[in-house]
């Protein structure tokens, strides 16, 4: 639905080759029209938690 949301995004950190358990966390305000683009590590992934503000 319309409105603003908060996206908390967890992705592999840049040093994933040396420390595979290290994560980056980013929080940003988004709307339903936003596109979230992520650069993923090889064999990596991401977790997104999106909640309405």
C-alpha cells in the first residue's frame, strides 16, 4: 500500500572471503515504487526486513 517504509538490509561484508560471518547492515527509507538493487557476493545472499513507518 501507499506510504513510506523502512528497509533494513543485511548483506555479506566486503571482507567475506576472509570472514564469511561478517555482515553489512544498511537502513533506508523506501516507498513501494523504489527498486532495491544489491551487489551480492559469490554464493552470497541478503536479508531484507521491510516495515511500514
